[in-house]
């Protein structure tokens, strides 16, 4: 049996609340209530399927991620979108950040059991 996973970082609650206001406006004016299901986040690895029996690989990969990274700021600037067969995705764009890029590359390396064509910036 397979299960869906994705890896993301969550901003400060203040940012989550501000983005939620945008999401509520989209839901009200454009009927896009599915966006309300998830809190604002920055995806490092998009959703992927993994056999439940292989879930231990995910735990091991997380343990190998460098957790000594100092906190860093990410500047959000503008909006972007990408197609999704069920629901197009609208997102707040993070500006290029060397810290975010390094975190992404670190996570991608540790989760090398999947194939991804994704970049969080």
C-alpha cells in the first residue's frame, strides 16, 4: 500500500495568517476552497508516493539532514502558479536565497530515492 508524503518548511504564524487572508478571498470570490486545506508553506519536495513498508527510508533520510542550519529570512515577493491536473496552484514567490537553495539541495540529496524535477524558487 502506498502513502503520499511531501516535505516543506513552515513560516512564522504571522505569515501563515496573512496568506490565509488571500486564500479566504480566493475561496470566496473564485470558488477555490481547496486552497484552505493547507497552511502556507514552502515546499522543498513535492508530493511523492512511497510504499508504507519503505517508510523507514523517510525517517532515515530526515535523520541525515543537517539540522545545524541557522535560522534565515526568506523574502516573499509576488505570485506565481503552476498547473495541477486537479487544481491549478497559485503561490507566493520566495526570492532567490542561498540559504533556501542549500536547504533544498540538502533535502533533495538525502531523499534521493525519488525522482524530482522541482525547485522551490
